[in-house]
C-alpha cells in the first residue's frame, strides 16, 4: 500500500532563517506531487506541483521554492523565512491519470516563524 | 477559471441532527468535485467525489453529496451527526487537465454539540 511521509512534524524558526521540508511517498512510482499551505482561516493554497523529476510548477509567486530530486521525494525550501510563511504545510500525491484522481495527503508540518 | 465557495466558515449542530455543508462551484468545463475532511492537526482524507457517473454520491462515514448542475452546487449531508464528525471540511474542484490540480474552498468547521 502507499504511504506518504512528511518531516519534521513541527518546526519553529526565526525570521530570515532557511527552510527545508521534506515529503516522500512509498508504494507507488511516478506520482504527481503537491505542496499546499494552510494558513489560519485561509483554507488550502496550492503552492507547487510536480508531474515528474525536475518538473516543478509554481502556483503562487513568493519566497518559497520546491524541488523534486527523486521520483518520490518532494522538497519545499526557502532561503529566508518571513512571518507570513507560518502555517500548516501539506504534501499530497496522486496518480494524475485523470481529473477525478484522488489526492492523498501527508500528516503535515506545522511551521511557526517568530 | 474554476473556483469553489463554501458558505459558512463554521456550522454547529447537535448530536443526532442533520448535517448540511454547502458548496457552490464555478467551472467553464465539466467539473469533478470532491469533499475532504481534516481532523485537528492531521492531513486531509477523501470523503467522496463526483465523477459524473451518478449525481448522488455516497461516501465514507455516512456522508453523501448531490451534484446539481442547475444550481452549481455540491452540498454535503449526513442524516445524523456524531461527535466524531467534528472536523474541518473542504470542497474542491478539478478541471480537465492531467495535472490533478485541485482548487479548494475555504473550508467549513463543523462543531457537534452533545
């Protein structure tokens, strides 16, 4: 069966520090991968998605970036965090085969920027 | 462009009462619609999805939703609320591309009172 992992589970970082969040998927190959951010009272915002290794599409211009160095690994990064980067970050995967594809979400990372 | 609007950021019901969470969509292509549930500090879990096979869709945990094209709605219902239904619920729409991108609504927090 497929599983999706995210780490760390929680993170407290000072403003201006770098960020690296990791997401890995097991039990499937060539998944579509997604990064979402959930800020308080603002629903889910799609940040990046990837349909293959090295292929990243950005949905929202900001100081975050994403990379996919391996088929089942998706990394969210920042060189300098802002207060507004605080939130709950969710990684998800799907087969991407059809528009009715279900997305499966990881447990999330709670990021607090102070 | 596609969008989803969830009416009511907070809904409160008594245990045993009907649950009705509202979702209206806007889409220039035939929509595929989803309801996800999020329990505190967890990722999202699929409740049900509309794939055009049937307008009344049954999901997990006794939830169902009806697709009404004339009203551009996909409201979520459950005949009798249980305390364990307390969570945040998200409606989402996907388009016709093979990226699997989902556009989420702002979410509705369901409170169940004893």
